[in-house]
C-alpha cells in the first residue's frame, strides 16, 4: 500500500509538469518514445518470450498467445501508433466558451488535462504504449495495471518509454506501471482517491464489473457490447444481408460486433431467411424466438440450402448475452416501438442500428434507443475512434457521464473556468 | 430493497417518457408544478410544522430550524424558482457536432438527458422542488433522498408536484422521493446500478465522502470548498481588503467562501495587516504561520487598532480546514510558484483567486492551480450558477469528470452519437 501511495505521489508530480508542456514538447517526447521502442525491440522481444513461455506452460490458448506475442513487426506497429498520436491535434488549452458578465467578470471555459489516469487491462502489451501515448498527448500521467500474463512484456515496454522520456528531459513518471499482480494491490489501486482522477478498465465484462463494484475513484465503463440490429418493415434485403453479415462476422471478438437481430414480423419470411442463409456461410448459429424459429423452419422447407442444423430456439438469457462468437439471437417484434423497448431492456448501451427506408422510424429509433451510438442503415462495427475520425482511441465508453462512445484525446481532458476580474466582489 | 428496485423501475419508465417531451410540454409541467406549490401552500406548511416540532424536540439549533422552516413567502420563492427554470433554454436536442466521413457516414453528436438522477441531500426542503425542476427541464427523472429532519416537508412538496404532473398528463414518477431514512436504504440507493445513472450528493463534506466511498453508481462530488486567496507581490491593498473581506465574511457557511490567505513575503508588512484589520470588523480570527504571525505582531505594535487577540498561530491542519466560520488561515510564500504548490496541496479543487497586477503571474496561476474555478482579481464568491449566468444550479462540482464548477441544466445532460448511413459496412 505504501508503495502505491508513493507511485501516486510520483504520478501527481509528473502530471503537474505535463500540464505546462507545449504541444511541440509533448510531440518530441512521443517521437522519442516511438524511436526507442524500435531501437530496443530485441529487449522487448526477449521479455515477451518469457511471457509466451509462461503462457504455454499454463496452457494458454493459441488465440491468447497470439494476442500476447510481440515481434519486430508488431513493435514497429506500436511505434507507428505512438507517432500517429503525436500527429493529432492537441486538445489542451482549447477555449470552449468565453463570455463577460454584466459586472465585468470575463469567464473562459478551457480544456485542461484530467491529471492522473489509471488504466486496468488484460493481456495485450500494445495497450501499454497506446494508453501512454494518448494520455500523454492530452497532458495526463498514467498509472497502468496490466494482466499478469503480460507482466514481462509490459515491464519492458514501460522501461523503454520511461528511459526515452528521461533521456529527453521529460518526467519518466508520466508512465508508471504497477508490477505486483496480487488481488490486494488491484483493489487498492481502485481506491487511490486523491492520486488517481479516473480509472478506465479495458477488457472482459468481468474485469469491468469488478472495477465498477470496487472502485471509489471515478470509473469510465468501457467495452461491453450486446449490440442489436433491428430489421424494420420494408427494409432492403440486400442491405440487411450485407450489414448483418459484416456486423456479426467481420470480427467476432470485438465489442461493436452485433449479437442480436430484432426482426419486424413483416420481414420474417423474406429478409430474415436470406440474412440467416448469408450468416451460415460462416456457420453462425442463430438462437431464434418461437415466431422466428417457425418462419425459418418454413423457409428451410422451401430452400434446402438453409441449414436447420444451425438454427436453435432462443432461451430468455440469449437476449442478454454478448456471445463474442459465431452466434446471434433473433427476436420478433410487431413495431419499431416494441423493438426499442426490447433493445433498451437488453442492450449494454453501446451500439445499435435500424435498417429501414422510413426516416421517421429511423429518427424515433435514434432518439429513443438509449445507447452511445445509434445507426440508421449502417453496421455497428463503425463504433471506433479510428472510424469516427478521432485518430486514436483509449476505449469505447458505455457510461453516460463524461464520455460516451469512442474516447479519443478530448475525452481524456476536463475543463476549468478561468475568470478575470478587476476587483469584483459580491 | 425490493421497494427500491420498484422505485428504480418506475424512474426508468418515467425517464423514457420524459426523453420524448417537447420543450413546451416540459415548461407546461413546470408551470403547473409551481402553481400547485402555491395552491397547496397550507398543506406543505402543516407538514413542515411537524418537522419543526420534531426538530425543536431534538434541540435542533435555531440556524438549522430556520433553514428547515417553510412559510408562504418561502413557498412562493420555491414556486418562482421552478418558473425560472421553465424560462431557461432547453439543452436537450442540441447538436454539438456534425460531420461526414469519407465513406459517407454522417455523424451527429446530440445532447440528450442522462436518464435517472439520484440526489442525496440534507435538511433544506427547497432542494426538493429545485432539484426536480432542473432535472425535469433537462429531461431526467429524479430519485430524491432528503434528510430525516425534513421528511414531512419533503414528502408534502413531492406529493404536490407529483399530483400536478399526473393531473396534467405527465408521468408523476419523474419525481420519486425515498421516504425511509434508515442507513441500509441509503446504502442500497448508492448501489442501484442500472436504475440510477448518476448520484449527486449535496450537503456536508461528511455526507459527500460517505457517498463517494459507498456508491457503485457514478457520483459527481459537490461542494467542499477550502478556497484560497493569494496576495501576490505588488497587489493592490484596497482591492485586497475588499476581496478578502467579501470572500471571507459575506456569507460564511457557503462552499465558495474563502478559508485561507496565501501571502507573498513582500506584502506581509503592508497588505496583510490592512486586510486582517478589515476582517477584524467581523471578529474574524486569523491562524497565521510563524512569519505572518511575526509580521502581524509587529504591525499591531505600531497600530493598536489591530487586535492581537484575534490572531493565533496556525497548526498544520489549519491549512486543510474548511472553517465555514469567521476564521481564516494565513500562509507565507516567497513566489507565485510556491503559492501554487501550497494551494494544490491543500485545496479542495473548488475556487481560488490571485490578486496581482502582473498578468504573467495571473496566467501562470490560472493554468497551474488545479481547481474548478481560478480567478484573477475577483472574489471566490462568484462560483455560483446564478453568478455565472446559468440561471439555475444543481450544485458545484469539485470532481473532474463530466462536470466541473457550477452545474446548470447542461451538466445534467449527456450526449449520444446518431449516425446515418446508406448501407455502409467495414
């Protein structure tokens, strides 16, 4: 605990220094960090090898081992990402509003760094450099707590960046890594009020819920995505097929992948079977409610290419499940209002889309669905800092306070009021 | 617990309806609520009498009894405040940004209600109607938990407003009051994730810290104000006297009152004694560090009107104390940088001011002091929604996330992205 307090004080001091760096200085530090990552690639790869060996010894799955693996190409990618952040506009110092009161007081609302950002993540070592660069560019110090499976890789990446900062005259404590992995340290990290201004958990729904439950520091929830596609009356079958296929199968393990189809009764016999047949190209299993199951059975009788073996009956819990797999639930509704009710009940408030030719339905859906990103005739997969044009992303907020949806540099800032007077009193 | 879940569901349903009300409808509901408060003034006064009697039986102080008391005039004031909120611009629906991506996706960032706002407060029954009106105008349902000392008054005010809503065809559950006052209910209220989107505690530092520690729902901290005035080298003695006197004594019990003077060594023998003498008109006791104590003793020897009986030596804890009383600490520093360091260490990040003729010092101070509102040559007492021109205020955030400084209607909103496509996939 003493150690964490010490880390917290170092982070606060670093944050105080970062607050007064110019954009040019911050960019110089980021470019130096990127260069150092490439120059020290072999050290990082050596450290990563230990994590990989430990992972194999623990029978980690090939998928997880692949996410953990660093090689020269991937380290180059990490360095390029840091350079990309250097090239983005600096949000700090932007004057958002400015006005004068009748008593002559002049008020400015100015964008400033948050201060110290805590990030808790799992076994992807590239998050170490990504999170650092986004936090640094927006003027914040970071305290990182990565998963134990990547502890050597994260340590090596952090050491290289800290070395580059210090060699170039910047505070190395702008990046602090918590190296103990015990449970107590993690819990204490979530309660560093006064030292950590915000905690952002990145990873599984379980990790995120643990942080929400145990943290006394403000948390921005990210990532959980039980995303819906609603097929409205009259929706275009070709568009529906393409969007459903893309949103479900282009990348199954991501939070903006679609997990549930909500289908207007009028397109149960037409668009739904066509879409399911397309999904079956990737062996997607659909979990259909009674009515949709009936419609699909009927369609399969007429079209033997539609495989009944990939169609199952939905249980209630399917509608609340983020599969992150080649699986999708199907719910039948009788109106856009009913679709909205179903989605607001089961969604994780991440991303939902309506496919419809009817603009009034689209606007109703976009206004009434209580999610961060609500689409009309587009794939949910676009909920992403890069796709939105933010250049970089620290995560996707499913929270409603402070930041909602993809979080870029601006979402790691806060504001302050600066008020100029000439002796005013009340 | 079951009861709270039931309240939560009712609040969520009400919030869903409020989301689609027009500005005109919301204003009509607010005007009807204001009229009802006046029409039912006698009922409210009767209920208030019970609270007052109970307060007297418990030997509540006259000051607290006065804050608790409702009479026709005060109820008229509450109604007028609700009408004032009706007259403010509606922030919901504002399009904050709008852009088109190279793939043709059109993105809009739109201001929307947060949903369900929870407010925990102490014994001021006017908060019941104030909080309701600000939340309602910004499209939110509120769940209120007032202090047990005002339970009958709050219940009467809530009943009158709920009746007015329902009679006029609006969801009465836009205002829900938790009527149990036991500790367990309060704790459960802080953990209604999924039902309550944000909790705003209003009251003593102790109440606020209890909410921060126990809540799993996002919290916006408000109110604690250990506010500083820094007297820089060369500051104008007359301005300093007026601002210090105003910030310390105009109203001692409020969060934006000044609690601490930080004094540049060069004005210890000039501005400080003059300011302290002015404070002594209200019998303010100053707790001075060694150097300032010496300077004041010397000044008192030359000027018998400066009363040494009101000057004491500061202990370390004085610098961290929000007195809310006719008391003020004094710290001596050698530079603006040292002043900034002292303030960032001891402040509650609320409001601080620098008195200086030097613009470079003022800008450095405004940038480096980590507080919500940083003034140059003005009283800290201006940190207030009304003084900022927001028209109404739900509290003053000392948090860094979501809202910082005075919170008006906009601070009770969040944003969502609405994205229009023409079939785009990734």
